[in-house]
């Protein structure tokens, strides 16, 4: 009986939260400014509820509504403001508009932040 109840609770919870997805993936960047840019631009995008980027392992944790935005669109969005992901490379134009200290493709800049 307890098991049936538990299954029912889990089932109804998954129905309520089924539109909310959590994803963690690599987003390139080097500094605190990158962190602010990535998090702010992500949270401002429609369908994204939470974004947390870690400068140490360059990993972005994101909570989003899959009915409003797909994971692929999120990768595209991130690339559009200059940050590479494993799925989408940022266009040169967007990358070039980043601040000097954020040029993560430049080995010298990356070294400076270590
Ligand atoms: Cu930066």
C-alpha cells in the first residue's frame, strides 16, 4: 500500500514538473565578467529560469522550460553573444565584441586568469 502511494506521489510530481528541465554543459569563458554575461543573458532569455556558470570548470547549470526553449536553442543563444559551447561555436563577430579580458580563445588571456 505504501508503495502504491509513493508511486502516485512521484507520478503526480513528475506531471507538475515535467516541463522543467535541468541541464549542465560546457560553456567557454575566463573571468567574472564572463560569468555575469552568461548568467544575465541566459536568465533574460524566454524559458530559462535559472543559470549558474562556474568559472573554475567552465560549466553552466541551467533550469529551463522545454515547452518554451529547447536545449539546442539555448546553445545557439549562448553562442550568439560570444561564448562557445560544444554544440555551437560563437560567430567571430560576437566573439570579437567581447571585452579584452574575456577573449578565452587567446592563450595569453587564459594564462593571465590562472
Ligand atoms: Cu570574461
